[in-house]
C-alpha cells in the first residue's frame, strides 16, 4: 500500500514509527532569514505592488472601455495584458496572506486563488510575447501586416492564449488542497481525549497521494513555468525586438531612433524583473531532492522571496512600458484626468457651469472618441 504524502512548499517532515530504537527527535529547520524577509516584503512591498498594479492596469482598462476602444491588434493585446495583470495583483494579497499565516478561507478559495494566480501568470507572459510578435510584423514585415494584423486574428489569438494558460494551470487547480498537515497535530495527545478542533491550523499547499506523484509534479510544474512562462517569451522578445532595432537603426528618423530606446527598455525591464527569479527557481528545482543544510535551505528560500517580489513588480511596469509610452494613449489618459476634474467641479460648484460648458465637455469627448487612429497605441 502506497504512503499518503502531505507536502508543503517550505518544509519537509519525516515521521518515525520504529520504537525499537531510541532516537532524539529533531524538529524541522527554522527559516529565520526567510521569515524576516517575508515580514518586510509581505505586508509592505507587496502592498505597494498591489496598489500600483491596481491603479495602472485599471487606468488602461478604463481608457479602452470609455475613450479609446480596441481598434488594432495591439490594442486587443494591451487590454488583455492589463486584465491579466489586474487579476494577478488582485489575488496577490491572498497568496501573501497564505504564506504568512494559516489558511482560513476554506478549500474552494484555496483552489480558485492558486489556480487563477497560475492562469494570470501564464497568460500575462504569453501575451507579452504576442505583443512583440505584433510589433515585429507591423515594423519589419510591413507588406504582410495588413493581412495578418486584424481584430479577428487578435481576438482568436487571445482566446487561444487564455485557453492554453488554463490548460497549463490545471495541475495547480488539482493538487493545491486545504488541509491540516500532520506535523501541526499534537502527536502525544490521544485522539480519544482530543475532540476539539479549536486551534487547528490549515494550509493551502500542494498535496499528493503517492511519492512518485509528488516527485514528478514538483519537478514538472516549475520546469513548465520556466519553459512557457519565461524562456519562450524571452526568446520571442529577443528575436522580434532584435529585428525591430535593426530595422529602426536603418531609418533616418528621430522618432524611430527614440523608439529604439523604448524597445531596449521593454527588454531590459523584462530581463531585470524576471531573470533573477527564474534562475533561482531553476536552481531550486535542480537541487530539490538533494540533502541541504538548514542554513542553505533558508538562504535559498529567502532568495526566492526577494526575486519573486522583483518579478511581481513587472505587472506594475507593463502599463507604463506598453500603454502610456504611446502618444495617443497618453492623450486619452490626459482626457480622463480632465474629465474627472470637470466632473468634480461640476458637483462642487454647479452654479458656475452653464449649458454651454457641458455641451463643450460632451463635444470634446466625442472628438477624442471619434478620432481616426490608424496606428497602434504602442507608438514606435
């Protein structure tokens, strides 16, 4: 009969049932460094990331919903990236809460939050690869751009990306469970005299039925995240943006040369934010089943916490790099601020606003909405 395995992401425990030998029971490693880092990163740094991510991505969605509309393939990609990043930062506080304390939200919330977290992670990275491909077609393959860059294709591609992200996240929905780990129970209290469940701590972590299942899954999932969630988008971005930079450098135009700096900034931010965490994850996966000292395991977990936070920062920078860098998108954003100011003045001082003023406000908004936009919001 196979053993039933309960596994957590940070610690491993081994129960000894052999009573023929007298062993000194040694407790699990105490991750002091990682715990100290989490106490700072969790409540404070992640809170800043959540606020910036919610504000930036919400502004992108509001701009597309009320002002700009999706008129090109890049617009569709940018809107989907903003949705993925917004859902990502919305689930981040619950993930951080799970890492800092016991999980008290029940099994359904455990699976939904962990699964949706994985879906948004994959979809966001794959959509960034789609944006770089779209820019490559629009700038390098100009003759083919009119045939390939259509709204129908973009919506179909986005649907395929979300479907693939959901498929890759099925293991997270399946293996994450809400349970009480065996090491949190008092082994010295007889179950007959312990009928109360008060004080029981539950976790939301991976749970496996068999040892082989645990070994395979704990290697396959981070490997798949590395391959599809980092290396694939990185290779696509390097290829596409290298060709774009070569094309732009041959153009004798100031705006084109200015766009080279934008492209380099996009790639640099992606590498700086994502590369440290993925290298740490690669090392952690390669050394997962090797015997490590408590100090080494603690340092590795602390490094994962810091680099993962740096990777989370990327969702706050996406609106700036991909949306607000465009002149037309900035004009729409400026119109949002002006309209909000007008609405505020209208409710604070209604007597000073006449019918003519409101008509000017409505007509100006219509002029912005109805303006012809043949280019992309990601202006090069």
